[in-house]
C-alpha cells in the first residue's frame, strides 16, 4: 500500500481527531490557533512547494487581513462572515499588488522584493492610528454568524473554524489536482519548457500568488475572530520566517507536510516550557527549566536537525520511505 492509498485514511483520522478534540480535554482556543497556522502554512506551500516561488513576505497577507477583519467587525460593526470575506479579499488584493511587482524578477530578487513590500506594510501598521500601533487592535467581538449563530461560545466557534479551515484546505487540494495546478507544477519543474508549450507563465505565477495570499488572508482573518485581536506580530517578518519553517519541517511540496510542520512549531512554542520542566524533574538538571525562555534557540535547533537528517521534511521522508518499500516489494 502506497501513500496515495493511506492518505485518505490519514485525513479521515485527523478530521475525526479534530472533531473529538474538545471532548478529549484539548483547549479549543489553542487548537483553533493551530488550525489557523496550518491553513497559513498550506497557503504558503501552494506558492513555494507547488509553484517554486519563495516569498519572504507572506506575513503581510496574514497580518493585513487580520487588521482588515478586526477593523470591519469592531469599528464598522459588520458581522463575522462579512469580516472574514473582507479580510480574505484584502489578502487577495495585497497579493495582486505584491505579485504584480514581484514576479517581474526571479530567485532571490523575487524573495527580497516580497520582504521589502511586507516590511513597508509592517511600518504602515505600526504608524497608522486605526491599527492601534504597538498595542494592536484589541477587543474584537466575535458576534453572531449570519446573525444567528453566537460565536461567543468557544465550542461553537471551534466547529465554525473547523468548517472554514477544512473547506479552505479542500480548495487547495482541488487547485493542486486541477489542470491549473498541473501547470504550476510544470512551471516549478521546468519553466522554459512551460513557456515553449505556450503557457503564459507570468499569468499563472500571479494567479497562484493571489490564491495563496487570499487563503493566507483567510487564516489571518479567522485568527482575529478566534482570538479577538490583531497585533504587529501577525505582520512582522518573523511570521514569514515561521511559515517557511513550518513548511520545510513538515515537508515541502506535500499536502500533509504543512499540517504536521505547523503542529510541531506551534506545539514547540507553546509547550516547550512544560517539556523543559518535565525534563528538569526527571534529570535534576536545572538548566532545562530555562527552555521556555529559549524557544527561538530550540526551534532553530529543530530546523537544523530537520535540514541535516530529514531534508524532505517529516512527511516527505515518510512518503519516500513508503515508496521505497513499495518499489522493493514490486
């Protein structure tokens, strides 16, 4: 049995686990945050893993959409579904602008242009009065979905967020397996050949950039509705680095990789202190108690280990191992 046969079973088990998570003792807010970052990483993977475009500024779409949604709901008094749509549209609009400017260059020049544009947006969010500056946009109410479903209840919000994330992930899957997605893979593998076949490569790149930005914007918008705030950390360059780390650790160019990578990184950031305390109790080494203050160092170490030992990422290595077993049996 190869990975293609196992994948539907794995996704079904993951969905069942997410459905049951609140009743198994999982904290709904934490799982919703994890789902938002998983969607963000999946959107980034669509651009890098399947199109071959490395963006250093994807935080602009996550954070920009988060501010748009927060402002629309808190200041304009719009309903959450309209806020999510506006945030997603804002992410797509930013993606259109950034992509139109960036795809004129290739390689590191493309990446640096996206980083420069994202930093420009960061300073706008820092200085603009309606964003709250360094304090961020606080106190965003969840409201009622379609005027009926009260999202103040964490459990209700959890299942609404799960539906949104699953629908967006299915959209990514459909995009990748469509003729459009096959062209994107062709551009990544051999761009000159795609041009020789008559494809407008620039057009396909821009469209992929906009779709990725829109889905990243949806992740940021949903995160704002769930947590009730949007901060500068959402639009800072470190968020762009974080999503790259999630994708590489999980497995670049795999659908399940960003899901696993985001879980690893988010769990490390939030649970490393507890893990360090456990190690300190077991080994009697006091230094482990300081692990919670060294999240960046531990994350960097995990990244280095993955690059050296798991160059395909966690899921990439698992898929390659299953393929080797199938080939040896064949």
